[in-house]
């Protein structure tokens, strides 16, 4: 993942924290006399609590930025960075909307930062059970075979959709593969399979919500491609899924640096 893709989320989050601190200070300044009337010393207590919260989130973002940019695990647990990412995501999206930025662009940046953090902490995943989680829309709409849930073996490997290629990749790397029809089934599969990490293919919306819902479980997101519009006959660049599997397997030699959602030919 290239630097500029990750930078967007971090820059908006940094700007958002600064703006929030400025607004919080203004509010605190305006209501301080009233707070003091309620209880002498209350303004200082409220101010100190707000400062502490801002400090913790700023440090969290700093550690996330450093880890995502350097690709090294820097004094963090997935639980802490996950909490900070989860807290930061809604205000970042709101700020981006105020700046009239394309939502999906910000979500792609969030996914890129998340992926960098997952890779930075991959030592805790390597060797453990991984799961390849796919959306139903990757299957050809006119395919008569039911492959959702635990029925992936029903795929005949005819090659009319990308499921055949993903299945052979999963077999090559020894990963269980599950096609989920939605968030509820995906959550059930995660509970049943108990993986230490997930490689998930989906659109920007499903990936960001899936990643946030699954924290602290590491989810490496690969964006699908939608040549026929959303949720219908989608596909995915197999080289990106293979790269993710190779990175988790510790075989990163020859893995090309790609931006989230972009395959070797540069097709978005
Ligand atoms: S590759 Fe599998 S899922 Fe896709 S159309 Fe063929 S049989 Fe159906």
C-alpha cells in the first residue's frame, strides 16, 4: 500500500483532533463560570478529563501513524489501536463529508491504514488459523450451485466467476474459505471457526464495517471490483489476495506494493 493512500485518514484524523480540542476548549471556556457555580473546582476537573481524553487519542493516533508508515509494530496491542481506529472513524467520515470528499476514498484510506497495522502486528497471526471470507456477490448470479455458509465444495470450478480462482488459492495456502451472504452469517462463521486473523474481500462499506465490528480480531481487507455495479457479479484481483496470503505466510519476497483496490493493471 502506498504512503499517500494511508496518509489521508491519518491527516483528517489529526485535523479532526485539533478541531475537536479547539471546540472543546471554547465550550469549556464558556461554561466554566456556570460549572463553578455548581461546584467550585468542577471546571478544573472537567478540563483535566477532557485534556486526558484528547491526550490518549492523540498518542493513539501518533502510534497508529508511525506503525502504519513504518510497517513496524510500535508499542501497541491490536485492542488499543482497534479502539482508537473505531473511535476516530465516525468523526473522520463526518469531517470528510464537510470537506465534500468522496466517502469511499476515505474508507479506502481507513482500510489501507488498518491493513498496514495488521501487517505490522502479523507476528501474532503467523502460523495461526486464518480464514478467507468472501461476499456472495463474487459468485456468478446465474450459477445454480449454492456455495454460501459451509457449502463452498459445491463450486464446480468452472471458471465463470472468480470463486474458482479463490478456491484454488485457499487450497494452495491451506486456508478455510467461507462465502457469507451478510454480516450475520459472517459473524457466525467467525465464532464457529475461531480464526486468529481474517483475509476479507468486500466493498468499501462492508469492509470498513466488518473491520470495525471485528476489532480486536485482525482483518486484512481486499477491495472487490464492481464492473456490473454494486452487489452483482463482482470480482477481485487474485494477485492482491495471493499477496495477502503470502505476507501472512511470511513469504513477502516479490510481493508488489499495491494500493488498496488496485490490481496489477491499475484497474480500480
Ligand atoms: S466458479 Fe463455481 S461459483 Fe463460479 S460459476 Fe462456476 S461453479 Fe459457480
